[in-house]
C-alpha cells in the first residue's frame, strides 16, 4: 500500500503550470514538523515535495500562499530525468490525491480571500487505461517491474 498523509505549511506560493497537452499542474513544498526535538531542544521540519494535477492544482494556486496550512493525502511517486549536463537525477514526490486547506481567514488575516468562496470539489476522476503518456516526464523511467506470484505467499 502506498499512502501518505501530511499536515504542514507551504514554503512558497505555488505556481500553476501546464504540460504539453495543456494539463494543469503545480509543484509545491510542504514543511512538516517532526514529532521530536533535536539535542538543542529545537523542533526540526522535513520539506516534502508535492505535485497536484488538474482542478486541484488550479485551486491550490488560486487559494494558497506561502505559510498556508494544508493537509495532503496522496502517494509516493518516484522518477528520474537527465539534467542539462547529462547527469541522471532522481526525484521523489507526493502525488496529491486530495489537498485540504486548513487555515481560516481569521487565522491568516493577510490573505485576501475567504475559504468559503472555494468551489465544491469535482467528482473524483476515475483512472483510465488509455492515458496519453507522450507528455509524461517519467515515461522513460525504465523497464517494467514484474513480481513473481510466489513472492506474495
């Protein structure tokens, strides 16, 4: 099972981008406090990369800002790419299935919007087997993975 639940704050204002086939997406980082203190008694945080797609991405970019508190429910997604110098780079992100906005206007008076104005979520998108992967940045990630049925016993 591959499930991730995070609660934290955005480290920067998210920017809306589009794939070559005009699908909206955004990448943002969530700072999540650790549950323990270090040797100096200070709380540390982990900075976790998140990617959201389509309407979810549009809502995140429209209504959230640096410091906004969010809850992210999703899955770990890994990939790789070759940078401009020819080096292989590996990525790990949380692919967001659901991003909930946890701040209220009362708690964050500097924001110029009211969370009550957020549109109702769309119906969940059902996975399709005929997905166009021509714009998938991880389509050349590698060979297929096969698991022997005996491995599961």
